[in-house]
């Protein structure tokens, strides 16, 4: 099994973290229809009031890239653009397995 995983950070305008969380939770909801997206978690840190972290696990990198072209995804990106002040890909990982990950190889 070789899954594609991302751990990313969005920095947003002061006071807009909850808005960004809501947008990303909508993204997570839309990912429920994509079998290739196995995990999409939205996280916050109490010590970083203007940051939102996202952890994603995909069947492969191509599936992740394809998701970025979907109309739902594009609409959410347009909504979020005005409040995002920075984006950082903290890490790209190769998930090997664990609780919550299907054992199927792609």
C-alpha cells in the first residue's frame, strides 16, 4: 500500500479562522463522495488563532490533483481566497496503513 498524504497549513486574516474551518469542513463533506479520499481532517491549534491545519490521505497523488479541478472544490477555493494570507505544505507523506485506512492497494 502506498497512499498519498498531505499535511498543510492555511494562515488566514485575523478573526477569520472559523470561516476557514467552515469552508474546509464543506470540502471534507464533498470529499465523502470520492472513494479516493480516505481521510480529510480539519484541525486548529489553540496557540495559533489565525491558522487551520488539514491532513489528507488519498489513494494516490493523481486523485488528489484531480479533486482540485472539481467544480465544488473550485467554488470553495474562490470563497476562501479572500481570507487566506498564506499556505504551507508542511509535509507530503506516503501512508503505509493504520486505523481508518483501507488495506486496498491502488
